[in-house]
C-alpha cells in the first residue's frame, strides 16, 4: 500500500507542485526536513517567494498596459477613433484639434497613475529588502525578506513585523503565548493573544527548533483574516506522529507586529502574494453612483445627437450638390477620378468628416474634471474638524472617493443598535435562581477598591442556593476569553491565599466589551479572575482563597450559535461545562433550573434596554468528557468542513444544561444619537434598525433614540405571531391595517413621512424574515416580498431583530432592488455588519470598540454615529449640488460650442468649413472654460453649513437625483441651443451687409468666428458666475482670470506671426475685431440676451414655485440685509442719546 501510494503521489507531483489550485490543501515540511521513512512520501513543492508586488506596472509594460486601460473607457476610445479618422481621411479640422485634448487627458492620467505606481514600487522594495532572521543548521542567519521560502523557520523579535504568514511554534514565554497588534491589517490597536503549538512551545533555543521534525497540512491561501484551518504532525521517537489542530489563534499574519514578547519562532506557510495581507490588496467590487449612471446616459444621448447632426448634414450636402453648378462650380472642377469615385464611399467619407467636425459635443475633459473633483473633494471630509473625535483621537476616513455625491442621495438607512450605543458596558445586575444581585458601585472600565458588597433585592437563598450562587459567579469568572494585562504585581509571592489589591492589579483586556463588563461586575460581587497561566485559570473567591481550574476546552462564540462554553476541571477532579449566551440559545437547551423566574427578569431587563445573557452549566463524568474530547479533537483536525463539524460537535455537547441565572449589562446611548435619527427622518430618509439583539432590548433602544415615538403604533411580524396565525394571514392583516388608515394618502415610496398619516412602526425577527424570503411551494416568493415591502412603505420605521449577519445583507438587497430602486446606506461597527456594508450603495463603518473590520470594508468611516448627520446633510448635499452642476454645465457649454458650427454649414454649402480656428477648438475645454467649473464644483455652497444642519428638510430638494432628471437635462440642453442661436444669428444679422469698421473694411470669415467664440466664452463663464452663491477670492481670481487669459491669448495668437504654423489666418483678426465699436456693442448685447432667459426663469420660479432651498436663500438674504440696517439704527439711537 505504501509503495502504491508513493507511486501515485510521484505521478501527481507535477500537478501538486505547479497547480496548487487543483487541491484543497497543501503540505509543508517544517525546516525543509523529510519526514521519517515509511510515514509519507516527501514531495518538494514549489511555492512563490516572499516578494510583495503591489504595483500594477513594470518599466517595460507601463506604456502599453496603461494605454490599454485608459482606452477601455468609452469616451477615450471614441476620441481615439475620431483622431484616427482625421489622420486617414481629408477632414475639415486638423488632427491636432482632437489629438491634443486627448493627449492631454491621457498624459495627465498616465502621470498620476505612474507616480502612484512608482510610490508602490518604492514601498515594495523597502518591504522586500528588509532583513529577516532564518534558522539554518541550528544557527541564526540574516537574509533579505524576499528570499524567505515556505517551510523556513523564522525568528521575530519584539516590535518587529512578521515577514510572512507563520505558524507559531514557540516564544520566550513559558506558557507559549505572544501578543500581537494587527493595526496595519484591520486597524485594531488592541493586543491579541496567540498560542504556540502545544508540542513545540517548550523549544526556546535555535538548536531545539532546528531539530523539530514535523509536517503541516493546511488550506490553500484565502483572504479571510479571521479564518484558518490546518493541522500539524509532530514526529517524535514513536512511529505515529502527534496530530494537533491549527486555527487562527496559531497563525501570525504578515503585517502584524509582535508586542510584549521578547522573541518567537515560527514556520512560514504562506509567502509573498499568497499571504492574507496580499490577498486583501484585491479591491472590493466597484460601486457606481447614480450621478455616474446619469452621466453615461446623457453621453449616449449626445452621441445620438452627434450622429443625427452628421447624417442631416451629409444628406443635405448631397441635396445641395444635386444641382450641377453647385457640385462643380467653374472655379472648382472635379478630376476624372473624383467623378468616377463610388457615391457610397464619398457619402461615408463625408459622414465621417461631419462626425469629426461636430465631435466636440462629447466632452472628453469632463471625465478628468469629475475625477479631480471627486478626489480633491473627498479631502473636505477628512479635514472636517467637527467630525474629529477628541476622545479617541480618530477622524473620518474616505476609502473611496467615487461615491461622494451618493451621500446626498440616500433614501434608506440601515443601521444596528451597536452603532447607536457607546459599546461602553456597565454591569447592572445579575439574577441567580430568581434572586437579584446588584453591586454597590457599577464599574465602567475602572475598578473602585471600596465596593465588594451585595444588595439582595429578593429574600436570601438557602444552602443549595448559596452553592448555585457561587457556581454562577465561578461560571462568569471562567467562561470568557478575557486576558489580564501583564503586571509584576500579578506574581503573588505572598502565597496563594493572599489577595492583591483587586482594584489595582487586575486590568482586563478583551475583544468584546461585554466580557470585560461581566468579569469586572462579578469582581464587585466578590469573585476575581486573576489570570490564565499554563492552561490553568486562577480566581479569588469571596474568602480570598485562590481557586485553580484547568482549562480543558473552549467552545468559541459565534454569531450563529450566539453562545460560548468552556470545559474546566477543578482541583478536586470535578469537570464542569459552563455556558453563557443569548436567552434564545440557552433556554431551549436547559432541562433544569428556575426558568420562568429568570425568563421574566430577562424580559423586564430587555424592556429597559439592558443587554442580557443567560448562564448555565452541567457536570461531566470523566467517561463523558473522554467522548466529548474525542469528538472535538476529530472536528478540530479536519481539513474539510471543519466549521460545520465543529458546529455539529458543539450542538451535541451543549445540551441538557442546568440554568443558573442571567446578567444585565447597560450599553448607554451615544451622544446625540436621538438628534441624528430625528434629523435624518426629517430629511426624508427611512431608518431601519437591523440587529441581533432581543426584540425587547432593541425596541427599548429604538424608543430611546426616538426612532419609535410615544404615538407610534407598533406592528409585530414575529415568529410567535406566525405560530398563532399563518404567515399569509399575518401579512394580509398588517397590510389592511396600514392601508386602511392611510386612506387616500400614499407615502412617497421609501422617502420619509407624511405628517397627516398615522405613525406605524414595524418589528420583524430573523425567523419571520426567513419565511418571507423563502420561495413558496409553487416556486414563487415575489408575492410575500412585495406585500412585506408594501407594509414597510407605510411604516415610519422598521426594526429587524434577531438578525444573522447574512440576513442583514438580504434586507439591504431586498430594498435595493425593489421597484423604486432607492439609494441605500448601511452603517455598522462590527465584523457582523461587513456583509451589509458591502451590499448597500454606500457603506459607512463606525470606528469603535467592536474592531475595525467594518471601517476597513466600508466606503467611508466615522468616529461616532452623530457624525453621520453632517456627513449626509452637509457634505452629501454639497457634493451632489456641485457635481450635478458640473455635469449639466459641461454638456451645456459644449452645445453652445458646437451648435453654431452646425448652423454655419447651412451658410457654407455643407462644405465642412470650420467656424473656429484650430487653437480655439483645441483650448476651449482644456483652458478657457475648465478651471472655473472645477473650482465651483469644489467650493460652491448654495446655502450655509449651519442652515443645512438646522433645517434637514432641505435634503429632500435633491432627493432621487432631482438635479439630473430628464426635465433639468433638457432645460440645460435647450438653454445651450438658445444661446448658440443667439451667438450665431446675432452676429450674422448684426453684421450682414453692414460696414463695421471706421475705414469701411468688412469683417471676414475668421473675424465672424472669433466674434461668435468671444461671446460664447464670456456667456458660459458668466452663466457660471450667476449660478455661484458662495464667492471667495479664489472664485473671483479663476472666473475673471479665465476671461482675461482668453483675451490675452487671443491678442498674442493673432498679434504675432508664428513660424511653426503653416497658415497665418488669425493674424491681426482679434485686434481688428476689437478695433470696431459696433463689435464691442454687439458682444455686450449678445451676452446680455443670452443670459436673459436663464435670469428670467430663475426670478419667476423663485417667485411662483420656490423650492425649500430657494425660500431659505431668500430668508438668509433678507437677514443679511436687515442686520446692517439694525446695526446702523442702533448706532444712530446711541448717537442721539448723547
């Protein structure tokens, strides 16, 4: 069998070595040592080296790869095609007119991306060349990090960063632990404890570690930082190896830093681009904003307009040339080859020429301007001092700038109770067998030395009750993952019976603030957890006696089971399983205990908004524990479906429990959480709370933060109600209730409330949601979902409790793809919120005590929930106003630019003659009109910041993409067409058959074009000035500076004979035009006429149909006028008094 196995493995070795994706696991030989003969075949495997490559380009592929990526954008590709057409056929404009703007856009983007990539190369080289200590032949060798290979044994010292993903073999600590920080991976600065392999933790010297003979089997690399499945086979003198499970607690990740530990030894299992840190470089799925989608739609419309213009002109050209004297005038006779040329080919060439002539209607520079606006605009969030939290020293983070304007479009907000509370837990009480214990002093992060008494609210328990009470306290002292911060005082030299000052010596750290609150709370009640040392947990009881329990197993907490357990062994040999968790996961597994009394207390605490946990236990006889141990061991060492097998094992073990009692912990509401929710609701945003908490706890939190009000009628769609009636009946009954009272009034889909309507709040639990989402027997699930959504539309707020993380994402997805397609925002603070954050249109993470996973996976991160108000109502509002004006203005100014060119063809025999000079065609979008709109889109404030915060209803004015709707788009387009008609025909009729210069000289073709172009540049710039509400010196400088630059450029361009030009058609043209008095009058008159309709429209709309924003602007203007008047009157009055 061994021979056959060896042959098969050797035959498959090329695949195993080179094609690792073919197998689910990999085998690593520690120190590259072959296993003992007869155990298994030694197959050298090829893995990548430890080089990190975060850069996209190399020196050789930068130009082709970057160009390929840039020309994948449809606008760039379109202009490339136009440029190529200009090179191939005889077109009316020079290829420079299309090529130069395209070259400018491509070059600017390439320089930006090249610089960013150069920085990445620099960082990669610094990382790859840093020194690392290897163990070779029992000695330490120093090499560069990039030379590290899978299987190498590495030594890392304190405050050094791990060079790759390592399995932790040993440390200088006797208990085989080490502390690490993972701030560069997930942002968490707290110390995490990792554990060495049980059989190697005693190897403290290089020679010991080098003598280790072992193989590691583990999963192939995957990006989840918090999951790892593997096992290690340690070969001692015996034939059979010792097999130990490996989990995330044994894995030290690249990028993490070693703390409070002198040195550790580890074996490399994932190197280079296979490390979890490198796999997390891959970006999340790209989210696109509603503005970007509108922009692309408008671009397609303008492309259709362009093709229509080219077709119309092509057809009219051949209609015009149908007369022989027009087709071949005496001064321009065709050659014989031209006469015989194919008509279709001639028409197609002319069509392409017209496409080239009118192509400037598509604004190529708009994409670059939008990118710059988003990138630079995102800094306004990070610079906002109001959103900086001094307590934590944290400010807001922007992980993507692509969704800035989406912050101003949110209709649906999904949060959870954890984001509304401080996550600063305070132990309130515990209930043991119906007896309630309240500590004198509630400790909240600090331990006060003078409070260890107990208030007994109910009658005192008997002798058996006293035993249960102490068992309960022991359970709280032992069933947790809390670490005690290192302190020299913890080494009790005075003997085991002496207690140190419990108030000063025990500083607890944990990833969960609930656990710290419970351990500190039980310390107030007389039982103190001291430390975990050599797998023994030490606690001090009420009599100050030291008790030691051997920690046999930890059944870790997970969000599905909603509970955790430990199996411990006392000094007397008794084995206990202590279990704590949510009441819904503990009560069904209890066979004994005062369930009714404890349940009633739990429900009462939940109604008060306290977070409750139940505690239970059972005794295990040694034989029973042996079976449990084997079951857990087989599940732990499984490489396939380990999580599933562990879950089954936990389910089997955690049953037949005896209920001891329950705890209540208070999580205070965050500062201004209620004000924030109230403001968001006024802004027309529907707020849904998705939480894993009990219904009563979550409802109490919702009342506290004003999501539910006193007049809110609560509707329940819970498992309890569905058990009494069918789901179908419950849904239809709720639907009737909300629709009957709403009567003829209908809510505006998912946006906000109507004050005339009855106020409803819906509560649904996870189990009921599963039934709604579950496909029906006839294969359809749409009816229930639609009915559920209809009920939700008529409710002011919705609370979803007992939700699993995946269900939160399902809810967001359900709303996201409902028929109204509302913009959704999800906000969360923990790892269980990540799926919801990734699913929503905009994901916001709260940088809190629950860790940094939510903030790391979000689009934006804020320190506190209250900062959401300013982020949406101020920043989101401004971003949307600015970018919508930018997009509409770009299309408007390009219509103004090209439509006169279209009209000109009717007066030049459709000969494709250009109206403007090549320089004007090239620089119009790049220089003359680009900076003012960029500055506007960065700095415009149509109303003040304080006004937006004070009046949230202004947010409704921009809801549902209001400024980029078809009506507004068509208005801007027709305004552009009107202005173009004024430019062209105003100049045409004003100077037709008229002598406009003092010497009787007539204006020529290029002077006419220069006149139209001058009026156009001034009109589109002044149009932007009229739209500007917030003036600073920068706006003045850019707007008037752009106009001055145009005039100076035109004077220079036409005032000098440029030797590099093959033509001098613009020589003296601009100066000649300005030397005419009627030309000056015409320019002023045409600019006034062009701007007049927009001014009249604004005045009429503000007077007759003002929006809330316009009313506010008018009110503020009145106040600003009144204030100086009042000041002057007061000054006059004071003068008279003298």
